[in-house]
């Protein structure tokens, strides 16, 4: 249905995009393809009205995802504006590729307008809540190796502020003896992050318990179909599920997630007076604007600034 889609994906690959990014583009464009197929609209017939209907389709709760179309019943979830814009941006990139390659495009990429995004008030867990969450696996997990591994993962996350994809793909040879960690992150940008003494202590405990392994990866699953393969590693979904479970058992009223731990890392550095430019480097953000969303997210930070600088404070 979408002409030259394989060429577009190949172009991404030759331009050194990560496999995860290429997969996301393909998945997003398959949704468009299924939408056109269901309405019996050919690609060359796409116009402004088609785009309007497609936006309405993405916003609706009863849209049919690729999984649903294949006969898998799933719960319909309303997409966030950020997810919708990501899918629309994929269409833009695809149309730009067609034009760059002198292929026919029914519409200009500029005709694909993004939707207005909601502005949520960011919520970051209190430091005591984050600490309880990080320490929880030690007392909760019955399997000693799992307890040490999960504790070490959470300690590493909060110590470095790395992304979940960077954590689960972390290899032993990326960490030097001083606790400096070499990361090749989003967009294959390289940076260093740093382990605290506390994080290094729990990593050492886990490694001693885990023992030697042929796998180059730091955090390994204990069971599963691929447990004996050299490329075995923890699933991001597993860690997300465990953090959710720990949060529920602790009764924390702030929805702390794995990404929320990264968010808290940046917020608490900012509250302690860290330079935003330094936080930007540690997080691996391309733009300082992205970092300031984290820095300004703290209510305590805002309160302190108010008390310090308000002209009628006394």
C-alpha cells in the first residue's frame, strides 16, 4: 500500500539510525497503511481530508491497531498527543524521502500538521519515596539473585540518569574501575555517566552473586526461553512491571516509573544547584530546552526560588 516503504527503511539504516528507531518508523507507517487499506483508499489518493480523518482515527479509542487487525483482542487506549505527533512525524519523514528520491508524493510533508500537545504538570516523587522504591527489591524479592540484580538496576538508574534502553543494553566493558560508564545513547550519541559509590557497591554485590557468564551484558535474566543465549538481557517490560509492582506495594501516590527515576535524577541535581548545561550532558539531551523541562519540574525548586527572590518576602 505504501510505495517504496522498504526503500525508506533502508535509507534510515544506511544513515545509521538505530534498529529501535527504524522499527518505530515502520510500526507507525504500518498503522497508516492499515488505515488506508480499511477505507479502500490508495496512497495516491491521500489529500487533506484523508489526513483529517486519520488524525480522528488516531485520537479515537476504537481505532484498530495492527495487533487488533491481526485478530488479537487488546484494550483500546487513547493515544497521547505526543504519541500521535510521533506517528504524524513518521509520515512527514516518509513523504520527504519520496520527494528527495524524485518519487511521486500525493501531498507535501508540510501539509501534515501536528496536533496540539497537552501541558501536564510534571510530578516527581519525593526523595524519600524514590529511595524506598530503589531499596524495595532487597526485602521483597525472595530469590537472592533477583533481589540484588533489581536493586543494582535501580541504583544504577538513579545514579546515572540513563534511559531504560541504555540500562538493559549495558555491557560489562562499558564501566571502568572508577565507576565511569561509557554510553552510546539515543541517536547513537556518545557520552559518559557516573556511578556513585553506593551504586558501585550494589553492582559489585550483584556481580559476585551472579558469577561469571559468557554474556557481555551486565544485567541478565534468570529464566526464560533465551536464558542461555549470549545476547540474553533484561526486558524493558520486565523492569517497568517490577517498578509498578514495587510502587503499588509501597502505596506511593505519585506514579513513579522507570523514566520517572531518570526525571528525579535530573530534578534533584537541579535542586542541589547543578548547572543545567551539565545536567544536559549527563542526560544526553541534544537541546537544553528538553533539559529545562526536567529542571523546572520541581515544586520544591520553584518554592525555593520564590522565597529567595520575591521582592516583598519580608
